[in-house]
C-alpha cells in the first residue's frame, strides 16, 4: 500500500492547520480549488518538476544514497486513478490515463535526469525550459544517432586502451568510465551548427582529452605520440621554446558537422584547469566582436567536479557572464563528474548537494544526468544549446560518471576509496553495454580493430616526425598551429626587430588631443570636470606641455584611427583610480555615458574602442583580457589594476599564461597590464606592483616586457610600439601614481614627433667628465634631480631606465662607452633593497661593466633597507625612510 502524504502540505500554505498561522486566518480560501482535478494534476507535475532531482537515479555506481527515498505519487495529491487527464495541454501530450501520467512524469524528472530550474526568476523563461526540456527528452533517437553514439563510445574506449598498451606507466588521464562526455560534445557541436554557430571556443579538463582530441577534433595521434616520446611540440627553429606537458595540448580545426562547417578552438590550459575558463570566455567574446554576432560563437567549458566546486576562479568567471562588458551570450558548461577529487571524497570537498550548486546563485539552469544514459545525454546536450541560443545565458550539464583508474593510471585508488573501486572493477564498460543493447559483438570488434590499425600507423609515423616552422604555420595542419589566419603576418619574437617607428605629426596629435575632450551638445557635464579636466587639457595643448593622461589618450586615439581595436578593462578604468583619465563622461541628469574617443573612432570607421569598468575581481578579468588578446593581433588589450598590488590575487594568471604563453604554447598576446606603483606613504597594500616578482620571471628578449616610465612621452611611444612590430608580447607597465599630475612629468608634442620613438634609457648629464654614474628608474629620478640641483652637484650622469625587461644592455653600453673607467656607480630606488629592481638590474649592469672592462664594478645601493613587508604603515616611519635616502644621496655628493 502506497504511503499517503497530506496533500495540503504540498501546497504553498499549510491549509490543514491554517488556524495556527496568525494573519492567515484572514485569508478567504476557496476550498473548491483543492477539489479541482486539473489543479491537483498540475500540482503533481509541478512538484516533480521542482523536486524530481532529489530522487533521480544519477549515479552509475549507485554509491550516492538520496536523502529523500521516494516521491509522492498521484494518490498523495488527491488524484484518483480513474480520473480523466486534464493536463495534456500543459504537457503537450496525449496521455490516456493517470497511470500513464505518473509513469511519464517519473521518466522525465525522477529517473536518469534531474533538473534544477526553480532558481529561474522569469516565469516565461522557466516555462520555456520545462516545455522544451520535455520536448527534447521525448524526441525519438534515430538509428543514425545510435550508430554515431556507438562509434564515438567504442572509438574513445579503443583509443584509451591503445595508449594503455603502448605507454603503460604514462599518466594519460583516461576517459574510461566517463565516455559519455564525447556523446554530449558531439550533440552540442551538431546542434550548434544547426542554430547558426560557426565557431566554438572550448576549455577542457585532462580527463579523456586524448581520445576526444583525436576522434572528435581531428588532432593527429602521431603528434600526441611524438610528445609522449619526449619530443618538443614547438618547431626546431624556435630556440626559445620550452614546450608544455602533453595534457595541455590545444587545437583549432574546422570540421563538418551535419554537413556544415564548425571551427572548434580548444584553448591551452595549466594544470589548475579552471584557470582556462575566463581565457576561453575572453577569446569567445573577441571572436563575437570581430563577427559582430553573439550567436555565431559558442563558449563551451568542461570542468571537473571537485575543481568546479572548489576553485575560486569558477565563481569569478561566472560573475563575468552576465555583465554587459564581459558577457559572451552564454556559456554551455559540462561537469565531468567523477564523484571524487584526486583522492578526496565528496564529503571532504564540499557540503552542498551538488558540485554545480554555485550556479544556483547566478540563477542559471542545471541538468544532472546519469552518464551511462547516453541517449538521454544526447538529447539534453542539444537542449542546452537551444537554451543558450535563445536566452543568451549560461546553462550547465552535470554528467555523473566515474573514473576507471585513480587520478591517473599509475595511482592505486583503492588505498583511499576501496568501496568505490570494488564497484568500478566489477562494472562493465559503457561502450560494451551500449553495444550489447543495440549492436553485435562483431560491430564492437570491427570498430576497435579499425582504430588500432590507424593508431599503429600513426605510432610509426611519430618515430620520425620533427616539428618545423613550416608545419606549425601551415593552415591545413590539424595539429599544433601558430601564426595562421588572423595571425599570419606575425612571427616569433626572435625573428623580429625590437624597435618600431612610433612618432606622429604634431598637428595631427594636437587635433587628437582636442578630439578627446569634445562633448556632444546638450550634455550635462560635471562642472569640475569642465574646469579641471577639459579646460586643463586644452590649456596643456596650447602651452605644449602635456601630461600622462593626454599622452595615453592620444596614443590610443592614433591606434584607433589606424584601424587597431583597443579594449581597456579593469577597476574604475573609465575615469581612472586617481580620476586622471576620464575616457567616459556621465551626464549629471540622465546618467547617459559619453565616450569622445569612441565616437571619434566610430566616425572614422576604423578600430573599435571598448572601455569596460570591471567587477572587483582580478584573476578572472586578467584571464578574460588575456583570452581576448589571443584572438586577433589587431587588438590592443589593456587591464588596469586599481592599485598595482591588486594583481596579486590573479598571480596564477601571470605565472601560467601571461609570462610564458609564447614559450610554452606559441601563443602571442598584446596584453598590457597597467599597475599603479609608487611609495607615497599609502602603506603595505597600495605601494608596490611587486616588480621584483615580474623581473624574476623575465628572460631577455623572450617572454614579456616590463617598463616603468618616468616621462609621459614614454607611455605614448610604448603603447604605439606594442602594435607596430611584427610580433605581440605582453607588456607590464608600473605606472607611477604621483607622476599622473606632476608638473615635473610633462612632455611636448615634439617629444612625440615623427622622428621620435621609445627611449629605453633617458640620460641626464652634468659636467663633461662625470665621476659618478647613478642608475635609477621611475618617479624617483625627479627627486634625485631636485636634490642634486639643490647641492649644485656636477660631474655626474644619471641613467633612468624606462624599460627594465628586456634590459637595455645595448643602450647602456653606448651611454657608458665615453665614461672614464674609474668612476663610482650608484643605484637609487625607492623600494626596499630586497624588492624593486635593484637585484635584477645589478646582474644586468654587471655584465655590461664587464664587457666594457671597467676597473671598479661595485654598484653602491641607495634606498630603503630590506623589509619583510612591502612598505611601512606608519607615516612617521615613511618620512624617516625618505630622510634617510636623502642623507645617503648627500653623502656621495
């Protein structure tokens, strides 16, 4: 006998006990509603739509014990089995009996799929979700679909088996146990092309990567074999290449699905796989901007269950998904849910019911699917694409599976999960089970043999293959590629000139500067901006004495007119942290936004300008902008931190992407990081961009650039240089906060003229025969010059480094050649001795002094002493430190 629930308890209000609920006694109840057959059937359906996932059979191993053992049946809703069906209009079905209704609803919502749509606030969207989910689930699987699913499953398993045989102890992160993911991917690609998608930008986990890359994305197995054998994936001609492990391979290939072309680009990733999420989002956004069509490009992300629940970058990346400046029209997420994180059980890695629960906060739909019901998974995957294309929002498929081996093939998983792996050892493989349902054993063996024969030939080919420049730049290549399509005019850094002509005509620059503060008619500008910003800029132009913000602005304006795209993103970038930029003005009455340069650029029909205030998140936005920069060498992408040290929370983005992408993956980037820097008494957290960390990672002429300009002309030239060479290289700029408005830090339009370019070193010389050589950088040169002038010092030369990486050895050699060999050398910086640029520069300078055969190579340090923190917090200590530096300088004069 079925247990009966009290029907009233299933409704919003507990009518059966309404007398105990205070003011509810005043509510007039129409008890006839409780007896209405259609209402009862409707509530039965709704209850299952809302709660069916709680009892759905999602776990192939049946390890998960649902807290709720069963769902109420029709009788619990006061429905009789001889009642007429009243809800066929809701279900879009022709059900004949209550038994059929009960069976149908259980199949939809409480069997191998559990849906979570209740978090969706828009009732029309929620209705669409249920109606279309039910429509897709009810679609018949065709024989062609079954053949495709069968081929994919058997191929994936066969490829894994081949690797296991050939490379027994190699960590390949097999897809065995979770083969259903390849069915989901194939369904997504097929549905995407039917709905107008031409490009998919995808990030993916290690699990099953090799067979997915080879069987679905046409990546040559010979290239994988060659890397497993220890060969470099980067061309022999590229001497700077260090390569990466085979599990981080990527590809970008065009392939036909349903007789329509689809280009699938898999972004590279570090071992903290979720870090690739914002990179893929940014790259997808850049493609959409190039096409001018959101629907044409789909972002697809594959996640691990433990990583999705545990990694903060997931939360940050999801935060971007609904913001106007960062949305890419919705991402389709897949969790490859192995129900374990390395060796950590679910109960030790999260306390939420599902690894996907983060999405509930963002109100995106979630579908949990038993990974062994591959036909339902095929349908659900098509439905997910349909939703994304219609609503331009994220959606997630949680594929509950298991992994056949441990975290990798050399692990012994039963050390930590004996019960799980006892079941795994007994489990029949999914490809074999599906084969037994619909196909013959000989069909299974035939596919496997075909795979083995093909892989044998690829294995032999790999033994003699070498990666070459010609191969990686070949558009037709299916393996690792670089400098193709949009990037075909770019080259590896080592083959290119490091300098570029960046100066421009004076009259042209004056016109740009004026255009940057043109306000449209009837715009209610803040009066202080009119006086202290617009009028001030026009005054600078007239006096030919221009500041930092003006130089930055006209550099960008000139690039826009030349056809380059510029994107500035970060915290408070529209006006600038220090109210110095004001690329966007806000109408004081309507809050309408006016961006003079954007309208100027649009009028010229050249490059596009995007100015994007970001959320208070660093890692995701840095990764996003890095991904955006990867798409097109014509994109100058800049990210500005509120303060320089804010990049700290995104350091894994700099360590694993920004500083080494070309050397690991042959991926160049124009990304510029603007990091406000300077010891102005702001304390430990707002003084330093930790330049010593950047310099420690730097390799001469290889991986990235680091500049700390002292003059506004430098920011003009270096931004233009970033786009006027035949390569792209990330650029880190430590912007001195105090120089943004300093009357000392000004330049003229002549400094930006056609005969000028970026100066890596600026020299200040007093006297014909200097006996003191002083090295410095950044804003401190102005303090130094002021002190020397007060003391009437002479016979000195100051070398101010505008760029520290690559270190300007040639320019320094040229500057030192005419100096007598017995001079004394001093290095002045404002940072503590164990920080800043001293230790890095000392090594570089020493090499130059040795080359020039100076007799005295000792470099005397002047600056703050070593400090365990970035800076002191007490203002008295800060002033004492400044006084001590002054005394040190006085002592050498």
